C-alpha cells in the first residue's frame, strides 16, 4: 500500500530501488543508499486503522470498543462472573463479548472428553481386583483401554498396592541415577518454572 | 475484635499516674544503673552525674538528674523538653488533642519498662485491634470473594509487623541504644535482644484449640479462623521483659500504640482518618498474592459449583509451534464467554496461566460502591445496606 | 490447599495519603567571632524562630563551631545528610538555602527522564504482539 501511495506521488524512475533491474544497470556512482531517513519515514507512514476515525455512515452516539493490544487486565471481571444484581452485567456491550467464532477455535487437547458413565459397580470391583492381583500386567493405561475409560478414572477408583509403588519408585530411581548433571539441572529448572505458573 | 480489655486501657491510658516513691526506692536499693545516654541533646547535662557511687555509701537525697538515671524509661515531664518528640508530633500531623506525654509513652516498649502504667502495651493492644478491624472490613467489602489464605496475606501486607517496622523507619523514628530515664523521649526505647537468642521459643498463648501440644498436626483453615490470630499464625507470647525485643517487634508495638493513642485522645473519626492516610494509602497489588497449585482443576470445580458450562481451553493464536520458542495464546471459555486468557511457551503453560487469570477474575470481583460497616458509626450516616457475600472459595 | 497466599509488605507512597516531610533535622553551626558568620548570626537571631514555628516537623539544633565557617546541615529520613556552607551569605540567601534543605528529599540528585513515575499498572497494559486487531499494511 505504501509503495502504491508513493508511486502515485512521483514518477517511477525516481525510485530506483523499486525497479531492481533498472538500478542494477545504472552506473555504480549513481546508486544511492536505499535506507535513507526520509525513505524509511515515508514507508512507515501508515494510515491509521479505519476504526480510529469517525465513522461517516453512522450518526448515533455509541461506545467504540477498541481493546488495547495487550493481555486483558486481571481486575476486569468477566461478565459471566458478575453476580446477578451487578449493574455492570447490563452495561456490557455486544462488542465486548462478541466472540463470533468461539466454536471455530481449536481446542488445546485433541478431543474434549465426553463422559459416558457406563461402568457398573461390578466393573469397578473387577478393576480393583485386577489391579491388586496383577499390577504389572494391569497398569492404569491398560485398564483404561479395557474398560473404555480414562486412566484418571482408574486412579480415582483404586490405588496401586504398596509393593507396586515400591517397585515403581526403584525403577524411577534407577532411571534418575543415570542422569548427568546437565539433565538433572534441566529437570529441576523445569519443575521450578512449572511452580511459577500458578503465581503468575 | 479480640482481646479488648476496656477497663485496663481506659484506666491506665487516660490517667497517667506519677511514679511512686516505693518503686524508685526499690530501684535504688536494687543497685544503681548507669547507662550511656543514647541522646546527644541530653548528654551534656548528664555528664556531671555519671560518676560511680560506692555501694556502701548511705542513701542521700538524689538530684533530679540522678533520679532520672534510675528510671527504666524517661519521666513524664521530659516529654515537654524533647525536640525530637515535638518534631515527630508535627511530622505525623497528629491532632493537637494528643499530648506529647502520650506520644512519649507510645515510644516505650514493654521490654524497656515492664510497668504497664508507663509502657505502650495497653495502647498497642487497642491500636492493633482497631487496625486489624479496619483492614479486614476494607478487604472483605472491597473483595468479597477473596480466599481466606489471601485475606491473611493481605492483612499481613497492610498491618503485619514487617510493614509496621517499615513505617516506623519511614516516619523517621530512631532507636535508642538502650532504654533509660536519661534518654531523649523522642527515641524508640526497647531492650535489645542478646545476639544468638533463639527466636522460636515463644510460648503459645493458651487458646481453646484442642491438642495445642501437637505441633506437627495440620491446622485446617477453619481452625485458623477460630483459634489463630488475624494473619493465620498461632498466637504466641514472648517474654520480652526478660529476653528483650527485636527492633521489628518494638516498632510494630509503637505504631499500634500511636493508633490507640489517637483513638483515645482524638476519637474515632480521627483514628479512622489516620488509618486511611497511613495504611490504606500504601500500595499493594492484590493479584500478586495468589499462588495456585492446580488452577485448571480449581476452575472446573468452580464452574461446576456455579452451574456454568465446563471450561474448555482453546488456542486463540500461536506462533509456529515447530519453532525454537513458540508462543501460544490460550483462552478458557465457558460456553460462549471467555473467562481468561494466558500466553506461554507450551500449550500446558498457556492453559495453566489462562486458568489462573480466570480464577483471579473470579476472586478479585469488586462491587462498584464499596461501603464498610464502620462508616455507619458516624452521626447522620446512611443506614447500612448489606454487601455482597460470596459462597466462599473453591474447595477441592 | 487450592490457593495459598504469598506474604509481602505493602509499599509506601508518600503524599498519596499522608505526607511525611523527609527532612527530619536541621543543624545550624555558627561562629561568634568570625566575619563569615555575620549573616548566619543574624538569621539565628531574627529568622530562625519563625522558621521553627512554621515547620514543627523539623528538629532544629543550633551549636557554635568556633573558628570555622557557618554550616547548615539537613538530616533526612533515608539516613543521608546534606551540608551547605553559608559563609559570607546574607540573611536572605541563608533563608533560601535553609528552604532548599527543608524541601529536599535527601536522595542523591538524579535526572528524571519520565514526566510521571508510578507503581500503578498502566491502564492499557503492556503491549503484546499477540493481542489486539492485527493491522494489515
């Protein structure tokens, strides 16, 4: 757009950098430094956004909602969180909550988990029995696969036997004992950074 | 308000008695105390009387300067002679109805003078209760949804001992090297702790808390409201008269005593004005007091409790996710409404920060017209209208 | 416990609620004999009383310093002090110097580059490249 504007103002031949072939064929002593102050200034002269100016076709007094290009303030309570008798509930304009393509945004997780509630008490007894009797075969993940639920649910329903916990702890220690200094420090730093997420 | 002992403070604070002869005599017989003066102004007059007296000498009539040396804290009439004290009175713009004598008394810590008629203990108890009352009503009415742990932290930030010690420094109050009758009454007087004293030997005040001797037992939040002090700590009592006090403890009791003295001499409106000008005007960013451990879980519990749609994390924008340092902007939506958003280097980080933002948006709700209960105490005040009371924080 | 509180200390904003004058003490040193103290002695005789009455928040100390030039010294709440030698100055000039000491904050003099410094966060927030409507150029 800038080039179009500037090309209207002056003949094309006055701007040799726009025409690489022409500028190349020009003699070396006539070539000028492209990044002169004036040219940079001209290129940066961008028209303000249309929403900043007065709208010509609308002659009603209304609030222009133009959110700043920054993360929203923490102190701004979302409309949904306002109590029902708060006056700000009615004041919020359509523009502020205009998330027109909310459903079109991709979710962070692959698919939102829908709950099925299909397991019966007998199934849960079965899960507990399997995990207690043969914890090496029936891990949380395998149980979740078999009963078509999440590993989280398996963890909520039953707990691993102390022997299994002990074995798992030893496995973890064995793995960690092979870490060198760099890897150990990196893991520790990662843990510290993670703790800082909550006090953001 | 806890620990309000009306009879005690009103009798001892409003009628400053004179030192009894028996107490002075006791001091004289117990042994003569010669201290180096911490006050340069009074040093010159005291120089003539600092020579040691042999112990076997019979008691003779002591000159006023000598009598001062045996007192644990400056006498009452010294308050009118101290330039420091008058300057402090002027610097704080204290009401003229608050006499210099009371201001001098607020500067005497119980560790310097154990006599309750001459130290600031009673004034400090009153001032402490007033300060915590005004602070807590301000916090609860301004941010009705604040979780209790954050209320405790905010109380600590406004009127905690560390803040009061900082205020003492900002008011330009200096510490006396050692307390004594010859010291300038404009200096904060307290007995210093010996180096290497163990600070954790404070004995807990007997409360009605069951099993107080079980230190390792978990103290639930509800029990901390009922049994513990306003910062969520176990109420302890240290024997400062014997062991001495830290500068922080002495400064805290001084500021509290000033508040109590203003209340007693100038009345409730003046005390409230003093509180608003010196305490509420301080800068505290409440958003920085939160520390969530599992924000996403808390948010989904909150939405389930309040009958909102379950929160869904959606990617609003991102820079190339295969690049060295990608940035994801994740928003948390409940139905059509956006609850919060956060940016982070990984999707989990961004989601976690967005959940923190949403939870803070819930907890930091503030009504438009905030009015505190103590505003109805004035004459001709509008009747009290109930404020917004929340269900409470999320319990997982 | 879902959320924990972080303990901090609130920061003072002198002048937002109450204002504490940062100068807590001014020392006046003079010499009875020397000629460079003539203006200082006049100031102590005629002006100091009214100055002290106008500024009750400042502690004032007057002490002789024989065979030396007169000095006015301000002590500040932050622990620093400022000393001004007032030799051969007349009464009016000394009054100006004393006023300067009274109004100083005690900090080292430094150039302020921004018209406003504030602890409050800005109304529009910190600019971020990932927010706001992206403008096509």
